[in-house]
C-alpha cells in the first residue's frame, strides 16, 4: 500500500510538472510586440515604461499588466534584457493561465518569475502559491508557498502550495 501511495504521489507530481510545459516551451528569441495606453521612452536609462492596459506578446505567449518597465541595451541594435510587470499580471499561452501581483521576464537567464498570490490554471487543474518560476531553458516550472521573506503566499495557504487535479472518469 505504501508503494502504491508513493507511486501515485510521483504520478501527481509528474502531472503537475507537465501542466506548466505549455508556457515553458517558448522561443525567447522571438520578436516582442506591445500595446499600452501610454509609453515613455527613458533613453538615458535604457528603458521603456508602458502603462495602462499593457499587452505584450511573444509568439503565442501573452503578458497583460497595469504597468511594465522594459530594460534594454543598445549597441547598434536594441536587445531586451528584462520586463518587469506590476498590477494584476496575467501570462497566458495555449490553455494555460498564470497570474500574480508581479512578474519578471529575464531574457538573459530565460526565466519568468511571478510573485504574490500566484495561480496556475490549465483546464480544471489549479495550482496556487506565493512564487512561480518558469525556466524556459529546461522547461521546468516550480511553485513555492512564499514569494520571499514570508510574504505573498496564497491567501489562507499558511505558506504552502495548494491546488486540485482533475481525475479522469473511468
């Protein structure tokens, strides 16, 4: 019976790992498009601030937020280094939807990190926590109960990761 439970636990853990694969399999070198109510170019600081209904897309990945700051380098060609998004941030791709209070898309490290009341939804499966890290290099996504410093955990979670899986009807 203990072996059956351990095996079932591995299947559940593996299923959750697969659940985040859709967002994680992104070509981070694809062009980035944006739309917003307002744009401010801060050329000396090498950043662009987008505010009001910000909508950023890269291939079929979509990030929506109230405000974003896009940091870039300019050595003859502009290269995005990082996007910091605040407000209610929603990242979607395919049938997956991740949301949180803050998101950072680090183009150099190929990581998307979401903090504060994070949820990951796919179909009827849900996962909630304080911090979600999507590694675009490895395709591995992980969720922690706390977003760092003990704050930002999912409401009522006690700093733990929680969720639910659909069970196929036989």
